[in-house]
């Protein structure tokens, strides 16, 4: 089997592979840059919590209308926004920190979602919602992912300056009267929208994988924020393409293959990346050249 048959022919011959690749690329463009900002804001666990918060809403939507994109997507969006609001209120009106509040509601939402699905569906239905199936993405789901990705890119372009200021120096943004809370809420809404789009392909348990893992790997290579945003999207896109090929040729589940490849890129980056990796921190030449510290510009 030559290189063309390995790397290109599956996408030429099969429409479901082309749709899956388009879905993966759309998720990469929208989700990975948000993941980079989550990593820089030390909010990676927030993405995981919000992904799990989708489950009860998606389960209720499934119970009402079956595998309906509109019903499950609307339910997942409502559930995630409700969990975000409740966790923020718990942080504001108690002594609990934000990470504890989100972790608590994430566990509640996960347990509630599994309970609802188990009560009204089969184990196959539960696995489909938890792990998704990017190879089964239909036209409606693909259009949703493309729309969310486009809105995300446009919103990031419009909010770039205040969002970067709130990420790197929130104290300064507050001191000059900037719209810090409003920007953060808009950012969380974008994260939730991308997770809602992603769970159609990767499931609620792994939708956050294509958001966080490529961004974390990019952090170990990029020297600027713009470079990190672009590199995270490129890594996510490459993992989506390679993961689909791996699942096709090796007969493996596509979603886990994509996420595991992103994890492999992270491991390699942690070992040999130019910014703050194991190699960079132990290389005198790199340290003298300013490459070991991993500080973004």
C-alpha cells in the first residue's frame, strides 16, 4: 500500500470520512484556540467540568426526541450554562473557590446525566452520548460545527485585546475600568458552544480533549500568544486527520484515536519542546538563549 492509499484515498472514496475530517477541522479551528486561553488562564479543569455538565441536558433532549441534534444540543447548552451560573453563584456567595465549585457541579451533572440515560435508554445510547461518533456526523451536525467555529473565530477577533488583557493581567484590566467580568462570561459562553458542537462528534467525555491537549502541547513550543493560538489549532487539525486515518486502517474507535494522538503529541512536546519542556529546562544553551523559561510574549 503506497502513501496515497494510506493518507488520501479513504477521504476520496468515502463520504463519511470526508464529513468526519471536515468536522475535525472545524472543531480544531474553534476549540483549540479557546483551549490555549483556558491553559493560560489556569482554567483547564473548567473546560472538563463544562464538558461533563452537558450530559444531563443532552440526556433529557435524547429522552424527549431521540438522537435529535436540535433537542440534544439545546439541552446540553442549557445544562452547561446552568452549571456555570450555579458554580459562579456558589463561589460568589460562599467561601468555596471556583475550582471546587465547578468540580462539585461537574460530578453532580455527570452522575445525573448517566442516571437519566440509564433509566430511559440502552447501554448503546449511553455510550453514544458519552463517547460520540465522529464517523456518524451528518450534514446538520457538520453545519452546526462550522457555524460555531465561524462564530468563535469572529468573536475572538472582536474580543482579542480585552480577552488577552483579562488572561495575562486581569488586575490591570480592572484598574482601568475594563469589562473584565463581561469578557470572562463571553469567553465561557464560547467554550460551552464549542463543547456542545464537539460532543456530537467526540461525546461529552472527550469533547474537551481536542480543546485542551493540543493547546497544552502548543504551550511547550510557542514563544508568543499568537503563535500558541495558531499552533494549537494546527496540532488539533493534524490529530483529527491522523486519528481518522488510524481508526480507518486499524479498525479503532475514531474519537479515542484522535484524543490519544493529541495526548501523544503532548508527551513528545513535554520531552523535547523548546519552551519549558524537560529538554529545554535541562539544556544550558537553551537557558542562556532564553528558551527554557517558556514565557509568552
